[in-house]
C-alpha cells in the first residue's frame, strides 16, 4: 500500500491516504507507561487489612500520610510492583467517599511514566478526561495525577513519575 501524506497540524498523529483514497490516522506514541507501579486498595483500616497480605508472604515496606489526597498509605512490594493500602485520614477525602459509596476494594491502578507532564498534555490533546491537569505530590516523593474513570472504562488510572527520573 502506497501512502500519500496529508496535513494534520499540532497533533500527535499522522494523517495519510492509502491507494484507495481512504484517509487513515496513525497515532504516534508520545509517552509510554513502562510498568504497573502499584494497585491502590481502599480500606477502612490498614491495621485490619494487613493480616491477609502478611499471610500471603507480603510485608509492609513503607507507610506515610499523603496530605494532598487525605490518605494514609502502606506499600507492600510484590515483584516489580506494590499493593498500596489506602486509609482515609478525613471524612471528605476521595478515598473516604469511595468507601462510603462502594465499600473497600480496588481503588485505582497506577502506571509509571517517565514524563508525567508530557503524558498529561498528550492524553488531554487526545480527548481523555483528566482529574488533574498538573501533577501533585504523591507518596514516596513521586509526582502523580489521575485520569477520570470515564477515560479508563470505569477504572481510575493514576500516572506516577519517580522523583528526578530521567527520560527513557
């Protein structure tokens, strides 16, 4: 198939015509997630939730309060990823609202990216809904931002960037 380029300005896509004069769009990947950083689990109490994970051989490696999200977090490494237990620190935090509406369970999936600002710009340009247009300070010093669940087919997706991470 022979390609004839067409003009598509200011986009992360290429537009071209095939031999049958059908317009085709080919998206360029601007930012690529390179691993599942963690899976966030909403819990009413970290202390009450730890025994099942400990029985499965996991151990808590890090705990902290993330004031920007109104949560206390506990990280349990597993392979190259972690389980993050999320306990609300206030009744009006997003996790407290999640627990009140849905009960405990999977809250979000976090994907690691090298350049969170570029990822947010690209996703917004592609029409995906963001909950934050600028990264926030997250747990373990990472920069984080969330995509609206509607953009993830009902899944809340968090993007994270390691502190002082160099681009891949």
